C-alpha cells in the first residue's frame, strides 16, 4: 500500500471567495546578522524595514550600453517576436517583455551571475539561489501600458507553487527613470502583510495576465487602505541604477505617455531551499519560462 505525498502547508491562502490580510510568517532577511556580502548593514536593515533597496549605480554606463544593445537586438529579432517567451503590447502590438532572457542571451546570463547581482540575492536570502524568472521590459513612449498594483509573491505562490517568501527581485534600469515615464512604485512596509486576493484562477491565466492583469488583483478599498498606511515611493534614477525589492512588496507602475522610453532587465532570485511545488491556487503550473522548474544554483 502506498500513500500520497504530503501536501506542503499553505501559509498564505489566496484566490478564495474574499480578500484576506495575513501577517507575514517568514523572515525578510534570511542571512545571519553580520553575514558577509556586498550590502552594508544599514542598507540591509533598511531593506528589512521597507522591503526595498535602491542603488544609484549597480552597473557602469559602459555596461549599460552593452546590455541596452542586447535588449534592442532581442526585441528587434523577428524570430523572437514569434517566440512564446515574448509578450506583445495590446495597443501598439510591439514587444512589451521577453522572458527567460538569462537562458537565451549569454550577456544576460553573465549579468545574473555577476557577484554584484547574485551576491546581494544570496545575502538577503541566506542561501544559494537560482533564477525563478528573468525578463527584459520595454516601455516605449507615447502610450505603453503600466503594470497594476500587485504582490509578486501572491502570483508566484498561487500559480507557481512557491511556498515561502524567500524570493527577491532586482530591476536594473537600462534607460533613465524619470518621475513621469512609468517608473516603479512601491508601498514601503507593505511586504509585512500578505494580501490574499478574491476570485479563482482561470486555466492558462498567464496568457491574459501578462498583458492585462485580472486574477490576483487587490480591491480598490484594500489598496486605498494600504496606501494610507504605508504611502507610495516612486523610483527614479539614471541608467545603471537598480532597485531590489521583496517578493511581497505591493508595487506597480503607470502608463508611459511621455516621449521618453523606459527599459529595464528584471531578475528574480529564489532560495534553493524554497523550490517550487505544485501551485497553491491554480489548476495548472505556468510554463517554465515564466516560473522556473530548473533549480540549479547560480554560480
């Protein structure tokens, strides 16, 4: 007689009949106090408190030129446009995002493995890490759509099967982030409360949600309450700047109706001790180019 494998406990239920607010049950910084790494102690404490860390220059202007040229090469490749990894802007029909860029570009693979990048991820998560998701985002001027308010962890938990909040993202600017061209906004401190959203997850939800979010969206009332409690921080900076943010931070970005394009490379690191199981609130897994099932540590 055999028994079914034990189901991983769901600490953060979501996609039910109503919204729920749950106090975070996981650490924010997983490494021991004083553990070596590129993040200074004061900055690490700020990350734990606010859920983000802004860096004025993570990569040099010369490196920005190299990575931006690689981004332009990829979005200009007709074959890439037909690739399932590419997400097209609904209004302009131009490429909006290309996923799994660390698998299709040697340059972006090297960036993910750069000690300035992966070293900070290891320090925050207290372990070796693998890339759960990577992508380049393109927001050309004159109408590129934004990303509505959400917690990444809510989606990664519901649809990818990440059990714990042991995941961190970095957004590296490849163009200047003005205060007008659709930059990243975060509610400081919101990472300490998990918002379980209402509504079931449709099958193949990712096909719609990557263009226009539907499932996993907070209500207006809850967003108003969170913004009143935490405020909103808008991130600006030169190309080469970066923002690290916790997986549960409530964040979003507006449309870009200016003439100034905004592009970035986005890398998500997950602890090798938090590898994905079956989705907690979705009928099927998302494709591996969106939620990795290759847990090989970044070296």
